[in-house]
């Protein structure tokens, strides 16, 4: 029986090519890729990769300074937060809700746009499995390359269910799928309302559309555009905030820092052909569509949403680093299979 993609990298003793998360006595995290004969250096000394290779997951390894480092395989959430990135990633707290509330299931055909650095793609690929399909669309080729490299580093090879297309979703989606054959669509982009038409054609009746947007203006516009277009259930929207807790004896309290607002999620479901949504049973709030109501319009840019532009120099470096890590991981994994 063939094992699921990437499963061998998640269990067993550490091997050359594995990514390992080292935690020092102060709780600081360091992620390394194991290579025979290499060393992990800090300002106090070093730790030999060979002392980790062959040891079981969860091993404590001694640093030359005398400090003990805990070695663990990074979880998906750890990998996402430490991997090379060209664009802001979808944080694990949101990726988990997208997989759950969009009902991403094994064997599903899922469309994703845009890809960014591939953080959400990893969760979607885990959910659809080898028997599913993830069709990802990204306008920028450099972002697409970084995402592919990150996925290859995480799974150890190119995932068989994943296809990445460089181009605009509105133009490329009708060429990629037959109408009514897509189960789920995930949009992480500046103007998801521009894609409602092609998404509606691609989705099967009952299919789910979930949009990840950063601002209330975007949230309002995508909801109102869907209502105006028809053929969708009433939109539902929410955000999540993640606050950790300090646990030490009786000193149990909230952490001083928390993961606050990252984005809003809005979900809709595709109605059957020639079907209208249920009529509202409640009146809109006073002033919701009053005389001063003006629908948001115009072109959008990342700067409009407060995103910091990423320099071409940094993107080139990130692209190179991501592809280098992926090549080392896949190369060592291939050598291990040949030796085995």
C-alpha cells in the first residue's frame, strides 16, 4: 500500500534531509535541515547534525556550550511560520478554519487563488489527499516559484494532487475546469468580487466559496456583490483571534501578546441553477442602506490595504533560499531511498 505523500518525513528517527526544530533553554526556536557532517552554530558554540541524525523525534541534544536543545520535527503550523515567504502567509488559525468551514474533504476538487508563499496550499493539499485536486492560480511567477519550493521542502517531493498556474483566475479558470465540476473555491486576493462570475460557473450546486479578506471594506463589497449577482446563499462572515495562556503552577494567566486581527472569512454556497436565495426574514439595520450608503468601488492595490511592498531584491533572495532548501530536502530524500 502506497503511503500518503510526505508521511515518511513525519515519523521515525531523524534522517539527513529532515527539517528539525531546535528549542534552546530560553525557548528560542531554530529550524535547520539535517546534513551529514554539518554543524549548527550559535555565538556560544555549535551542535553537530550527526548527533541528531538517527536519534528519535523528541530527543534532547547537547550543545558544545553545555546547553540542552530539544529536537522535534516541526508541525505544519511551525513550518508555515518559519518557511521562506514572498508574501504574507495565511496564519494557521485561519488556515484551520478555512479547511473546516469550507469542508475541504479527501478527494475534493479545490480551486485556490492566490497562492502567495504556499502556506494555505499545504493545508489544502493535506485535506484533499492524493485522490483530490488542488488547482492553484497565482498572478506572480516569483510567488508561484516560492510556493512550489516550500511545498516540495515540506512534502519531500512535488505533491501529485497540485497544479499551479501562473495567470489571472478570471482568464485561466474556464480553461482549466469544466462548468459545475469544482467542489470548493478559496480566494485570498485583493478583489474576490471580480471573480464571482467564473467561480459561480465552475462550482457544483452546493459548492462552497470562502474568501479571505483583510479589511471591512473588502468584506462589505464581496458580500454585496454576491447578493447582487444572485445564485448564492446569504454570506456569513467572521474573524478569529488567538490568545495563548501562560501555564506555570498556579500562575495561570493569559499571555501578554496575542494573535489579533489577521483577516476576515466570508463563506457562501452555490445554489442550484435557476434558484433564488431565501428571502430575508429580518429587516436590515437602520441606516445600512441609507442615503449616505455608497458601495465601495474602484481599483485596489496592496498599498490601499496597508500592506508593505516587498522589494524585488528580497523576493529574489527568498526565491533562491526556498528553492535551495527544497533541492536539499528532495536530493537527500532521493539518496535515502536509493540506499534503502
